[in-house]
């Protein structure tokens, strides 16, 4: 999952349950899930915009930009 094993995951859950209490734990889990989803969505948008910019830059260069000029000796 995040590089942690089952034992560590259970320990984190127990500590969270003790620290937050059984009333607040589901709400915190939901909030963390929403935040993770939003960060992931924002990251995907950034990747998409970089990809579009790279494609746009390649289109502006044209096919002659792929060849190197010959040296005159």
C-alpha cells in the first residue's frame, strides 16, 4: 500500500482510534479520502496540461526541426 505492512497498518488504526475516538474516526477517514481524491485529480490535471504543452511545442517546430543541419567543412 504505502510501503507499510499489515502490522504497522493495524498499529496506526489503533493509535488513530485512541487519539480521535470512535465518533470522529469515520469523519476523519472520509475527509482524508476526499483530500486524497482532490490531490490526485489536481495532479492529473497538471500532467495533462504539461502533455498538451509538449505536444503543442512539437507541432510548432515542424518536421524540419527533427533533422540536424549539415556541417560545412
